[in-house]
């Protein structure tokens, strides 16, 4: 697929209502709920070629460090893709926005220094396949940076998340699932976990089912630092 293409790619999904709501509330969440600071920590220290999988409307582009040579941003939702291209024009580093699914990234193997996953594993159709693709496109020694829904909270909260996943939440939230375990999935996909931390958003507000998140980094097991 040509970089910068606007044509829907394989695996395209359409969640127009969710996409409009996501775009409308995203900036407010950055400003009021602490997401801006998390995005900054997610991307801090990156350099070289970066692929952001599930880039949404491109809220992270503005926070890319100057050492990043180029970002390829991949997403399956057409409306969010159009908004991401607008964000790319204002980004401090070159950004190519291309349509595509996490399970079949339209890029060459070993082409990237880092893969960024930001609230995307919750919504993919096949987590193992998506992480296999992340592993494929990384160069030796490359890393994954991730910010995902986590497993925090007590038993009642975990049961609530499972119940929401089986009923209304995916339909309301563009296919999102709250009960997945991204840390375990990364390990199963052959990544070694570097430093990571659990957090809740907003930091000082009520604890909702979607509040529990995890932020960290991971490397391929055979060419990165040891996991924890």
C-alpha cells in the first residue's frame, strides 16, 4: 500500500459514531483527565523510524521527540484516518498515515526502531496476531511502547469488566474490550517486559471500569533486555 493513501485498506472497520465521539472528547481527555502526560511518557526517548498502530485521530503526533525520523501511523477506521492526516500536517516530525489493520500491517519486516501501541490491543480482533505483526516489523533490538487498559481493581471490578465485554461495551466503544491482559499477551508473543507501571485515569477521579491502565516498554525476548 502506498504511504499516505486514503483508500480503505484490508481489515478496514467502520465505527462512525464512535469515531466522531472519540475525536470530540479526545482533546478534552488530554487536557483534563491526564492523557496528555501519559502520551508524553509513552513516546519519550524514541528515535529513528516509529510505527504507531491504531493511531486514532493522531493525538500523539504532536508529542513525538525530535529524534524521531519518521512516523508511519496505521489505523482501520476511515473517519479517524482523515482526522489523523490533518494532525500529521501539524506534527513536528514527518508522519505518514496509512489505512490498515494491526493484524496485517502494510509495511516491510524489520523496518522500524519502535512500535507504539496506545489503547489499541483492547480493540483488535486478534491480539496474538497483532503482536506477531508488531514483532515482525521491528528491527533487531527494537522496542514496543504500550499504553493499554490494564487489570487493576479488585475482584468485583474484574467481574464488571468481563460482564461489560460480553454485553454492551464493545458496541458502544468501537470494539474495545476492558478485560484483556496486555502484559500477559506481550509475554506470550515473545516479548520481554521492561519497566512498566499500572495507573488509573483520571488520577484523582472515581475509579471506573475503563480507568485502569498500564504503561511501559517491551523488547523481543531474543534481542532485548530481560523481562521482569
